[in-house]
C-alpha cells in the first residue's frame, strides 16, 4: 500500500507512539538509485510492465513487475527480481524467472529485446525501512521514501510511505493506515513510481476507466459474489481518481460517478443479508452528490445546450449560456477534484476496504443469518432480478401520465434493473442477457436524455438568477427543453413496449 504524505510531515513519523509500539528492531536508512529501462517504442509501458535496476548497498538488483491490480491503494502485482553484476538488465534470467506468465514471457521473447533496452528515467531516493508487527500478528515492512523522479531536467518529488505485508492478512493494512491517518494527513497513492515516471515523460496519462467485465461462477456463494461485485465497482471508482483530481475532462467524472452508482446499487441489493455501515453509506451519498453536480453542469455546457442552438432565433444568444454554464461546470469540477483529494475521501476508502477485506458484516450476524451468506448466488440472483423487474413494470404503468417525476422513478428502477442484470450476466446465456439489456438500455438512454433536459431547466433557472443579462436567453432554452420533455411521450411508450416484450435472462 502506498500513502502519499507532505514532505514537511515526514519527520513527525519518528515521534509517533503508534509506530513505536509496533516497530521491531531499529529503523535502517540508506540511499538507493533506481534506473528504469524500456525500448525506444516503450514496449514495456504499453504492456503494463516495469523494469528497473536498483543500486543500493553496493548491489545491483533487477526487478520486473507485471499485471496485477490496485484497489484502495493496495497494489497486487507479479514481481521477479535477482541480483546482477552489470548496469543493464539480464533478459535471459528474467525469462527463466517469469516462466509460466504468458504475458511476461511473450514480451521478454521479443527479438533483440536485450539490445533495445535503454535507461528511461531514474529515481533518487532516501529510504528508511521499519519492520513492524501489528497487534494481530501481521508482519509488515514500512518503507519511508523521500527523493525525486528524474528525467533530463525534469524532476518530480517523491514523498510517500509503502506498507508491504510480509505475513498475515492483507486487509489489516487498512486498519493500520487509518490509525496513521488519524495522526498525520495522507492520501492513498494509486500510481506506482514507474507510472509516475512515465507520466513525467508525458508518455502515459491515466486512462478513463469504465466498468470491467464481471465474471461470477455458479458455484459461488452470496458472500463471494458480493465481494466480487463490490470489488468490481471499486475498481471503476478508484481507476478514475487521478483523472478527476488532475484533469478537466467530463468523462472521468462521469465514469467515477457511474462506479459510485453501481456500488450503491449493489449495497442496496444485498442489504438484507450484508448491511453496510450507515456512516460509509452516507459518505458515499455525499461523494456522489459532489460528482453529480459537476456532471450535471458539464452535460448542460457540453451537449444539452448544443441541441438548443439549431432552433434558437437570432436574438437568443445560446453561446452566452454555454459560456456561463462552462464557468459553473469548472467550479463544480474543481470542487469534485478537491473532494476526491480530501482526507475524508481517503478515510472512506480505507474504511470501506477494511470492512470488505475483513468481512466485518459477519461480526453482527447470528448463526442463522450467517447461513444466508452461504446460499448459492444463482438463487439470490434470480430473486433479485425478479424483484427489480416487478418494480420496474409497476412504475412503468405511470409513463402514460407524461410527467417528469414519473419518468424519473421509472429511470431509477430501470437503472437498478440494468445494474443487477449486468452484475449477474455471467450466470445466464449470453444471447438472452444481450437481448434483454439491449431493450433495457435503449429505454434507459431515452429516459436519461429526458432527465438531462429536466435537470437542465433547473440549472438554467439558476443561471437566470446569477446571470441576469442572460435571463431572456435562458428563458427560451428552458421553454424549448420543456416542450421536448412533454412532447416525447410517443418515443418513450414505443421503447417501453419493446422492453416489455424482452424476456428477462432468468426466465427459461
């Protein structure tokens, strides 16, 4: 686990009673220099791999890392290392160590790779290492790093803590990190030093992360499926943090918000068996609200008002509205970035990860309730899909009234039904799931546009107040959008009819 800390606060670590209680032996300090290698066409980076030679204590250690994942700051990667005599990597020894890993073996088998490798960037680090034994017995190595990533005349400071579990349960790291956070402000680091180095070269920019395919097995229990689903949602949330904090694009906010919606939907779906602590649920709701405000203004500025432009008379200046909406979007975008970079968000991540990794819901369950966790997921999935379908069909009857509130309720029910169908899709025949999701998604997309239009009218009302000079323009835009909302009943009813004819995947 990586924890980012302000360099000015590193000295406080030595005085922490918390560290004194769990440190075994004396801390060891040394200087190290890591030289990272890649080909001129960055083949290692492109395949998610990193290769370095570490110079420390008169030795040279080559290390290659590949694949893996990062969740709540907990890095899991394949790693091979060995001591070497030269200042260049030894590809043949890496091949022998990585045998059995198809991706690594394929890359290391590239013709002429040994000769193509060249230094890309370096890390100059002062590292202090502590050996810890946590109260529950876990053995942890704590490395405190201070230094720089260097490429030519470019330098980026490094000030972080690495916690590596040597023996015991990995989720214990989250509880220990929470104790550290109570003493000194920190943030979870989701990028490796290699990724930060490539970013310094402007060769790698964090990608926008969409929901990854989720595969559940039919022999899974409810609890196992719950952990897999929540972990999948968290991967989408955490995967977009860097872009939300450091970029200005709309898509990263949207995808992080989608991840939060999926997570909250999953927690709601399982709540009768696995109850998430109220404090975590409230924090997730507030975070979703922050991201939602940024997303709503970005949609208004980036797409909704564009549809008004083509139908606006000459005297209406939609461009002025778009400019004003962009100003609001930028402000809310900055607030969302600040929220994701906050201590409150870091604490939420750690609390949720500790709860999930430690299966803490079991602490409040009696034997009878615990038995529900072991029920086959197939039975639970069928029950949930039935429940979501009944709710959606019931709410859909109100579509005939052509009112935004009724459509909003249908949209929420459709979204929950879609998320549930996607969560459990791997348990049913692909073609059946595809047909059902296609009809559901088409209807949800239309309802989503209508919701965007309804939200836009509310935001435009705010613009009328905050930007009096644009009041007339906003009034026209609101009228145009309102007419579209009430004039779309035919499309919705057609899409609803198509959906009702689609057979849910659980029906044989």
